[in-house]
C-alpha cells in the first residue's frame, strides 16, 4: 500500500503496521477498533466496526498485520474501513523493518556529529555537561523518535530533529555573531533529551504512548532535571546549568504550549524559534507531499488547523542538509 497515492473508494489488500490500536465502544453500544495503520510511505486512520475478539483476534500497537478493506473520505481525510484482518505469519515472508519509518540518515553519524560539536566547546562546563549526557543517553538516542504522532515520529527522529536545529543555530550565529554560540548549540543539543523518558516505545521502536513521567512531568522539566543532576554529579557550580535548564523549560515558547516560563535571554528565544521552525517545516513537507501538485490537504491539527497547498515547485520531501 502506498499511502501517498491511495485514492478514496478503492479496495485495498495489504500488509501494514498497527502504529496504534484501541478497542472502543460505539454509540450503539458495540465494539470497534480504532487504529492507525502505517508503513514507510505514511499512515492513515482505520476502523474495524463490529469488532469481536473471538472472531477477529486480539491486536496491539506494533503488530504487523494483513488487512483488506476500502478507503473512504471522512471530514476531508482518508480513512480505511477494515473488512478483514489477521496477524502476519512466517509464510508471508514480511520483514517488519520494511514498515518502520526512519529519517534516512545514519543514526551513528548523527550522534557522532552532535558529540564532535560538544566536544569542541571551549567552555569546560558546557562541554562536560553535554558530552556526559550524550554518552549516557547514546543507546536510546540512536533509535528514539522525536514525537508520538507529530513531527519526526520515526526511528532516529530525535537525532535528526536535534541535528537540524543545531545546523540552523550554527547558521543563525553567523548572522548574529553577538549570540553566545556555544550556549545556543548546547541548548539545541539537549532541548529534547527529556523525551527519552517521556515516551513508551513498542516492539518496533515507535512511540506507543506516554510514560507516567511523561504525563506528570514532561520532557521540558525532565530534561532540565537531567541537566541539573549531571552538573551536580560533575561538581559544576557555575550558572551554566541554570542557563541550560532555563533554555529547556522555555523552548516551547509559550506556557500555552507547555513552556514553564517564557524565554528570558537571547539564546533561549533563538532556540524556541528554531525548534518551532524545524517542527513546522517537517509537518508542512509531510502534509503537502501526501497530495498531488495543485491540490490542497485536509486540515492539519498541529498547524493551527490549516489547509495547505501543494504548489508543485519542489518535491516537498523533508530532506534537511545536516551533513
């Protein structure tokens, strides 16, 4: 199934990954499955009405399944109506790695690029804090997604989003040389480090939900705590940990979007703006790539419920020049 070219009212028989799946109760009192089916070309909401575990089987996020059904348009968005579903069996000769979206870059190369930048810092406190955290979190960073359903929700997404912002920060500092480049880069490298404890991943390495810490603390505060604990362990007594912590808890810009405080110095504000920029660029590319040239997308919740137009002048594929 190619989610980029699928058309409504077409019958589909395909292997897909259940990115999410939940048993729900319909208005008539019956059960149905509400799922997100996906592969490397994209994803789509799917419904299995009149669901019976005895008849259809039991399913959970991360399962690879074969589905048969039809695609229809619901409120301007394609939706898959499942008619038949079963688990993949060995005889199908299907490799789950073919269904897990990735960012297309070597995770090891992205991590090493971040480490090399931090290891070259002249500020000893910034260097010690950032390199220590990078080394301690390396195993998870090599595959961790950056989001549940929004931007960079793919294997290696956290590294790609982070390195993209670092490259933007490097460019910005050429235009604004009065900004503290090392402080901005350090904040950029660590800004989403708390996501490693915010998400729970399924067997595929994709986000299946939020952890208790993710729900109760969140990645902004969680990342700041990691910075402060690391600084304490390293015996750092300067104000550097406080500056980094502020950048992490304020990088969502506005309390309405989860920030604990508004950015209160230049580098914190720059980080907040660059974070929004990269996330927005990703979401615009992903949305417009899914429609043909001259067509308009459905409303995108994460982009202020806007519809987006594909002008066809570029490929619309998110391919940041991070190397």
